[in-house]
């Protein structure tokens, strides 16, 4: 009897072990002392680090092939390691065997989609954050909040939204937060989960401050990390303190005000690239700032210094660049003309302050009251009324802050330019007659007429149009010339959905124009009702009536001529 009981007990234990092994998935593996990401894809690295933080593990990542052995330098040999490798883009093939040759025990997990596969292992997580991976900095902004709120971050776009919806349908979803800009298809697909949204017109600084507020409701941190969201680093992903974005060369006003109004006492700057911005915060706002820029050497015997650079995995960054083109004093109008050049494929918002040092030692200061938009790959000339300048060489000190949105002026360009003297009267004059939006071609047509006595050059933009819930400026590509008395339909590309059209019953147009192609010194603004057309050339209703009537007349004339010729042939004429 006792033997039978022992057999049954042994059998029960074996069955129990098999059940645990069968249903625990990755959790069946031994608890890791370190989880290492082996991938060149930043989304995989991010997912591994967040997965580690949510489970209380220590996470690390490779940044190069050489780093695969360096990273082991400060890990004890008795540490059990997990390696999460990308099936498509690993840094090291066969990394498991390499680590084992160094005396470690290791388990390797190879996934084609690390983000979704690791998410499946977190079966107790019921909170989720949705991001678009086109904006890597958003992932850094939400990382501490995700850890503090026990949320898993999913990367979604129009191409994989069906997979994301399937994943969420298989889970209990207590909360779903969409952070930053996402594709319309993502918003539509996730609507069944009743998501919250954080997106302040695409402004990454305002979005960041919003998520910091949410973090501080969970844990009232008086210490924050200061960074610009361009790289992954272990402390950023730990969730110990929230991340506050500061600019590359300038601290945006809303960030300054937020820190001043909060009880934040300490800022930890990760990396030394943003020291100038952190110094401003320390001096002007008064909080303590510490710089974390290195770590202890992991190979003491090697011919290297006693410290190493931090392990940082850099994210794709947006490219902005604004150049100073020229500074001219127009003696005929007593105006300073400063021309800027946007050299990249993305529109830029900027705001300038300029100090004029005249030849006689006097000084004037002019600048922009409001933020200005410059379209991709284009020139823009800003005009300022000034007091007459004396004879001799004068200079202007130019200081411009700029960024990807009107409240994210985080970059700085400055320089001292000699002021060239010109004397030009600009007699260009235009009128903005009508605006139509072509839903088929996804283009605005702005009927623009040259009302002056000289040929004009024109560049136009649509101001503060709301697309996908975000306010944007859209600009004309290049500069259009319009002869005297001529009208042209200026085209501005805009992909509007039906809901976008409903959100924009009024459309504001701003035209920059002038006699000189590279110096459009005049500005005209006008508001139009949103008018729709499906015709290819953006014809107005009056155009449509005229051309339709013309076609009818041509058809009737052709029909009459045809019948007369047929009748003439019938009678032999």
C-alpha cells in the first residue's frame, strides 16, 4: 500500500512539473541574473529593457559586435543569463555558444518580433501604451511611466495594426493609452478599446510634460532625468525617476516653467551632449544638476582608461537644419532683410532675435513676435523695420531658436553677418481670390492673381490646419511666378480625411510675395471657407459651369455641322 502511495505521489509530482513547464512558456526558464538584448533594432532593445524592468531583472544590450564580450566584463561567472536575439538583425550569430565558452550558463530566445513575443510573456499586464516607432523619442518619454504603471509598450502603425488588435483582443485590457502621433488606421483600429490619448498637436515637449505628470501621480519624484530622447540607457529604462526633455541647444519655455512650478529639486543629465541646456536649468531655475557620462571600466587589464562611456543605444532622429543665408539693409524702405535657408526635407518653426551693430556704434534690436514656419528645402526672408543705418559697414548678431513644432524650439543657430546695403522698391501686388480642396488629388488650390504692374513671385502656406487632431502648417513646394494680370492656382499638398475636412470649416492662407524670387518681403493673409471639388484641376463652380456650357456648345455645333454634311452628301452637293 505504501509503495502504491509513493508511486502515485511520484507520478503526481512528475505531472505537476510537466504542467508547469508546458504552460509557463519563457517563465519556465531559470530566473535570470541578467537579460541581454542581441539586436541592431532599437525597438528590440527597448522591449528587452522594459521587459526586464517590469520583471525586476537587470537588463543590458549590445551596441556593437565588439561589445558582445566587453559587456561580460562586470558580470559574475555564476550569473545565469538570458539572451533575447533578433531573428533578422542580431549583432552576433551564435551568441549563446560564445557566452558559454566564457563559463556562463545561458538561455537564448530568438524572435522575429521581439516586442509582441515578450509582451505575450507578461500575461498579468493589463495596461498598454501605443506608440508609432517613427518617433523614437516618444518611447523614451513613456518608459518610466510604463514601468511605474506596469504597462507594456506596443509599436503600431498602419502596416501592423491588425497584429496589434489581435494581440490586445487576446488580453485583458484595463487601460490603453495612445501617446503622440499615430496613423489614422491605428486610431480607428484601437477605438474598440476606448483609449486615452496624449497628443498636444504633435509637440513632444508638451506630450512629455503630460506623461511626467502621470508618473508623478504614481510616485512623487523630486529627482528627474534630463535628456533629449535620442538614446536608450539603463537608468532611463529603470523607471526610478521620470524623464524630462530638454532641448539640444535651448530649453523650451514650457519646460522651464514646468520645472519652476514643480517641486523638482534634482536633475540627472544623461550624457554630456546637453550640458549647455542643463547649465541653463541650474543657473536660471535653481535646481541641482548632476551629469552622468561614464561607468567603471569592465576590462581593467586592457589598455583603456579607468572609466568607459555609458552604454547608449541611439534611436533614429529627425533631421533639422536651418542656415543663415544673408542680411541686407534696404535703404529704400529702411528695412532689415534676413534670409534663412531650410536645407532638409522637413518643415521648421523658428523665432529670431537680432542685434544690429551700426558703423557709428549705435545699436538696434529687432525680432519675431510670433513663431514663423519655413517649408522644407526653401528660403524665407524676414523683414524688420529699423532706423536708418549710417554709412559704413554694419553687422547683425543673429540668434534663432528653432524646432519641429512651434512650442519645441530646442535648437539654436547664431552668427554675426555683415549687412549688405541695397536700394529696392517692391511694387508687387497680389490678391487671394478663392480656395478649393480637391479630395481626389489631395491638394489645395489657391486662386492667386497678380494685381500689380510688375511680375511677382509667390510662396504660400496654410496656417494651423488641423490634421489627425494636430495643428500643422503646410507649405507650397518652391516659388511660383505670376505675370502681370495673370491668375494661377497655387497648389499645396494636403492629405485630409473626411473628419479632417469637418474640423477645418475655415482655412487660413498666408502668402509671401515680391519682385525678387529670393526675397519675398511682402506678406498677405486671408481666411476662406472650406470648399470642395473632385475635379482634377480644382475648378470653382463658376469654372465648372463655364466649361460645361462651352462643351455643350461645341457638341451642338459639331452635331449641326455633321448633319448638314450628311444631308449635303445625300443630295449630291
